[in-house]
C-alpha cells in the first residue's frame, strides 16, 4: 500500500506543479509527464508485488464527512486493474508531453498535463476505495478529469458536442450508481434491480452495448495519448465495478450471465461492423474498442454462468479469459492510438484517405503499427490471440458440458466470436493497407516527418509488451489467479495453465519464423544484381495517380454491403454529367450510429433543454444565493426532524 500511496501522492503533486507551471510549457511538461512516469513506476511495482503474493493491505484514516472513513484496500483484484493504469499510463504520459508541446503557443499545456495526472490518480483510487462514498467521489473525479481532457480542443464544435454527450452519458450512469449504492446501503431493492443498475452504471463507462453512445465521439475528439488511456484503461474501470459489485449481490441467477453474453455478442459484432464502415482512423479504433469491450463482456458472462452452475473450470475460463483480454487490449489499443495519433498529427487529418505510403518512410513506427494491428486482429504469435483462445476454449467447454439454454448460448457465441475475429482481420488489413502501404494519397502524407524518440519510445515499449506477453501466457495465468479467486472463490484456475501453455511455444515459433523469413529475404535481395526500378504496371493508364488506388470505402464495400441491415449507411451519389465527354461524378457514404441518432440524441437534447431552463436560477445576485442556502438548511433540518416525529406517534 505504501507504493500505491506514494504513486497517488506523486500524481497529485505533479498535477499541482503542472498547473502552476502552465505559462512555462517545458517546465510544465517535465513536471506533468515526469510525475506521471514516476507514479506509474511505483504503481506497477506495488501492483505486481500484490499479485505475486504480498497479500492484501488496508489503510484507514478519519474522514470528516458522513458515512464512514477514508478507507483504502489493496487486494489482488484491485491490483489486476491498477496494473494496466500504470503500464499504459506511463508511456502515454511521455508521448503526451511531446504531442502537446507543438501546440503550446495556441493554449497552455499545463492544464491537460495536470488533468492527466488527476485521471491516473482517480482511476487508481477507484480500485483502492473501500468505502462507497469514497468510491463515488473517485468515480466522479475520474469522469470530470477525463471530460476536461476530451474537450482540450474546445474551439471545435464537434469536440464540444462530444464532450457534452460524454458528460451527460457519464452522469446518467453515475445517477444509476448512486441509486445502486443507496439501495444496497439501505438493504432494500431486489438483486435483479441492483444488477441492472450496476450494469447500466458500470456498463456505460465500459462501453458495453447499448450504453456505448459516448465512446465513438469522445475518443476521436481527445488528444491521442488521452484517447489511448481512455480506450485502453479507463473503460476497464467499468469492468472493475462489475467484477467488484456482482459478487456482493448474492448468488447470481442464470439470466445474469446470459444477458452479459447477449450484450457482449452484440457489442463485438456491431462494434467491428461499424469499424469497417468508418474512414476516421481514431473512430475506427473507437469502434474497435466497443468490439473488444463486447468480447470481455461475453467472457464475463461465461464466468458468471460457470459460477451459477457451480462449474469451477468453466468459471475460471470465463473470468480469466476476460481479464486476459482486458490486459491485452490495453497494450494493443494504446499502441494503435499512439501510432495513428502521430500519423494524424503529421498529416493534419484523421481521414484514412489522407494518408498512405507511410510505411516506406516511417519504417520503425510503421512496423510498430503493423504489430499492433496484427495483435488486435488476434493473429497467432501475439498477445491478442492468447485471450481470445481462452475465451473460445471456455465457450467450447460450456457447449459440451452444459445443456439447455446455456448450451445454445455457448454454441451461438462460438460462431459469433469466430465471425468477429474474421471481420477484425479484414478491418485492420484495410486500415494498415490504406494508411501505411501504397502511394501517399496527399501532399501532407508525402512529406510527413516521422515522430521523434519521445513519441516512438512508448510505442516500442508497448509493442515489445505485446510480443513478450504472448511468450509467457502461463505467467499471466499465475498473476491473475488471486484476482479470479476474489471474484469466484470456487473457480479452478489450475487447468487453464495447461490450456495456454502451447500458446507460448506457438508465439516463439512464429517470431522465429518471421525473423528467419526477413533475414532470408534480405540475403536474397543482396545477391541480386542489375536491379531496375520502375513503376508498377498502371493497368494501361499512361499517368497513374495516387487516386487510382483502392480507397478505404471500396476495400470495405463487399463486407459493409452484407451488414447494411445493421449499418444502414447513407450514400450520396452524383451521376456523371451528361454529354459525350462526362466531366465529373461523385460518391460518398456515411455510417452514423443509428442507436445514437434515434434514441440517445433526443434524450441528450431533452437534458440540454432542461438545463437551459435551470439557468434562470443563476441570477448572479448574492441575496438570491442566500435564499437558496436558507432553503437548503431548512430542508435538511426537516429531513432530520420528520423521521423522529413520525417514530414518536402511536
């Protein structure tokens, strides 16, 4: 606990210093990024020590507020969720300092660096909180600090809209959590109601469908290192809430697990289908986050059904598969957001059609982006394959061992997850092919300068982690075993080690084969003589141009056509001009989120209208505010006296 406490102190001190040095960009950068890195190192050390068997720790201090004390509890489950905060938060902080510095002339960078440190501290405090009130305070601090980072470029209308949508969705979720805490503290409310409140409150932060509405807009709007932290780590706080609160609600009925499996399947398929239809590279990654949140939710549903049916091996496969994929997704997605954030900054556009040909000039960074894409597509040899393999094994085990509705759900989920994996391969082949290969599609892409070492080093560390983690899956199982015991005490993790053991050997063989293939290719290339360079055949065109390449839309069209009943893309096509020599034609498609447009946008606009009406209460007069204070005091006194008076009556 001392290490985690030190990390919290360093982060908060760094936030204060970054804010004070706001007028001196380089000093603010050193204070903000340096404290974030230092706190992350301390937090990593403390979390790993707890997972290796250092034991749980508690710390309590008097707190001058109602409902308890300032209580912190570090146990293996908390450590399992704090570790990604630190492992991803540190590299992203180093990247963020370099990412923000070129914009220091436009606005102070001290505030976003301070908010970043507060976000790290609040996420850690969410996991450590051993008091419901402290948990809610940390949760709200996490929401507000992340919102401040999302609206960093607030002069853009789209950013302001994304920030408003995120804030409304987050506070509606917080309202559900407050109701959950009040009902549970009072000992009223059925377990089913409490479960649904937990699912709505925590599922919104986790990006679980249909509570994902804030995510596709907020992640692209934020600076890239913030997008990486939110997409890779902050959504895991929602899963932490589910993992922590569901066991407190008593024995789970079967339908809880089935509901999680259904929502997870819908999120996985829907997320990757919408990702295929986007051109904004950060929006593609945001929908990919919804897909992976769906996979984690599906795995948690498997674990919950295993717990309900008292199947220790099935419960272990589900819970462990979910946590493994959660850790792996944190590494893969942060790597991709950092890579494509650098590309978008250099090209001055997030449109995939504005990039192209980057791999030829960005050999190191481009190769790292390819590693991230291959990992998140769950190709064998990298860490993404490990988590999905455990989940597949759990689904197949459930399909064999159980009967009735759960068996149907398991077998249907196998098919859905297989389809999701295939679509993920197509999605990231499209993304890397259009943005990294071929010819530069714009002048900005042709002259894009590779990022410096401060932005490249974090990507190198994350890519190396994706590779190394795939080599030691048994070590990951051993690290996560204590956390699984916190969620499902009867889960039997020991058989899972035998399931993942071959995966490490496969990863090493793939890495060795790749190294040999590259070395052999270079050797053969050097032996060739008389090499003549020329353009590739241009299909009969005398002057081929970059616009003749495949576009992102044309690459995805065969698949998006199949999913049109779900996607319902809007297509605007202009026919060629009339005449013997037609001059122009146009074709454009857009795929908005129909759930957002049809259901959530009207709700958010209603909230906005209600808030506008409340502006009249803020008249700016001291006498008016004094009246509000007096009325509040009278209401509190009445609330204290009326129950006593009611109890005294016969």
